[in-house]
């Protein structure tokens, strides 16, 4: 559950819940559709916050990634480098150019 605008909201668990969730902006929901077509990053030291904003948008950072990283790593996405902290995520972008595109 994520706290937003004075209410607890469930993280989306499927396609339709992701479409209708108030957690993510409409702009960022559409941004996900373009994620497989974005260029992969060229900076191996890019922090997780910048990576997520670049590929998915700021609302995904604020209401999905940040709570997850805070809970699992007790860390801040602005200081975690995916190449070292989340090597599988980093490899998805580097090897396939996307987090969601099926190879």
C-alpha cells in the first residue's frame, strides 16, 4: 500500500489496475507504452532515480520505486547505482533496451 493524497492506495497488480490507479499520472501511464523504444542509457554510474525518470516517469519513481527501495534497501534511489545494486534491472536495459519488452 502506498500513501498518496491522504489515502492508502494499492500498487497495481495487473494491467487494468495499472490503467486505473491514481498513483501514476496519465502522462506517465502513456510513457510506459514508449518505454521499449527509448534508447538505453550510456552512463554506467547513472543513479536509479534518474534511470526510472528517464524510462518511466517521475510518478513511477515517487509511488512505486522509491517506496520499494526504501523498504528493501533502506536506501534512496538518488544514491543507488543500478549497475551495482540492481544488476538484473541494469542488464535488462543494456541487453534488451527495455524493462518490459520481451526478448
